[in-house]
C-alpha cells in the first residue's frame, strides 16, 4: 500500500484514492466544531451519509454539519466508499507560503 503524509500533522498514513486529502486517525480524534467542541462522526446507516455527536454530551447532542476543524483548518466528513467515515482537509496550504 502507498504511504503518504497527513495533510495536517504530516504523520505517515495510508493513501486513500477515494479521498486523497484524508487526514490521519490522530487528527480525526482532534476534530471540533467552529467553537472548539469536540465531535465524532459515524455512519448514519449502511447506505446513507454520516452523523456526528458532541463528545461532551455523551452522544445525546447531535452536531448537524459535516464541516469540522482540526488545528484551525477546515475539514469535511463524508461516508467512505467502502464503509466508515473519512475526514478530508478542504484546502491544502501552498507549500511556498
């Protein structure tokens, strides 16, 4: 399998051709809403999208968006083609500044 670097933290991760800007599992664990509250994404059903909940609400408060932030960088969660949820960085920073 091809290995690349996470677009946020630069840790090595496996390349996902269905989601080339996918962030690593460590960064997924740091996903927050726009106010800094931690969120976790899950599959809604086998065939439809994803759903998220706030971690500080013990799964009782739904986060009604697929947008999230990791290290102040905007990301989006989506259902992966082969199951599970992936989070991808929306805008890659220009390496030249």
